C-alpha cells in the first residue's frame, strides 16, 4: 500500500529539545536539593512522559514517593514553561523534509508523550510554517505511547488505514507504538537513542537523515 501520511514523534525526531528539557529538570532538581543529570543521561531518561521522566531522574531513595514526585513534576513543568524554547530547534533537514512532504500532498501529524499544552505551544512556535492535520500530546484519560490509542485516533482523523501511515520516531517507545498500531515504523538515527535500540524494538527501516524518508514514498 502506498503511504499517504506521516506521523512524527516530536522530541528527538522533529525538534532537538534535549538541552531545554535537561536544564529545566536540573533547575527543578536543584530546588529540591537533588543532583542534576547530564544531557546524555537525559537522552535515555526522556520519551515516556513527564511522570516517568521524574521517577527516572530522582535518586533511588526518593523514587516511589508520590509527594516528592508531584513536587518535582510541578517545578520542572514551571521551569520548562519559563525557559520557553531557548535552545530548541528543528533538526537539520527537517524543514526541507516537511516542505517535500507538503509538496507531495502527504498528510502530516504529530504524536508526543510531552504534555498536550506543551506540544501545542512548541509546535506553534517552531513548526507553524507547515500544516499538521493532527497534533496530540499527553492528555488526561488517554494512555500515552506505547499504547496505540492516540496513534489510531490520528489514523481516524486522517481517515486512513494504519497500514497507509509511516510512523517516524527515535525511541523504542515510538517503534512499539507504530507496531501496535499497525503502522510502518521508521527509526530516526539523529535523535536520542541508538540504532540497536530501534532495531530491537521493531523498526522496519532506519534513516540517518530526514530527507531519506522521501525514498519510502516513491
């Protein structure tokens, strides 16, 4: 079946957000007297939603304490909102890819585990040149990735069968989501994780540059 749409993950796929995420979390950790994390560490810790990120960055003795986790989550989100997108930018080649897909009348969508309001804000600020038919972040009452519910919701919005959709992401969570939804999983090697992780979690193909995605539409 010819692919007619692309669903993109956001952080680590369309946008390089890791420095802003790391600095925001480290500021929140410092306020609570906890040590910070490096950018390389955070590349392995993000991707499964803010609640999981919070648990992963906390020292072992503080994990599992809901009051500590809730406070850190609120502080981190406040810092992230305050910082805005100081260093966040589209990855090299992403604007050209989105232009190429638009010229080919390929439908575009975004699915992120970032909170929905943050997903909308950053997309509006940095990706407003392009028309996305659906932009979904983490929302109350909807399970986050790798549950396929939101990916299938996007397929319904696009009025397309899942098999007609390319799903592009940079983590195991994205590959599992694509597989569970019946979409074609494309691993983005410019993001936060390794080729080995992407292959082991179900990537059908790996691409090292955004424009390589176009070859799948020929």
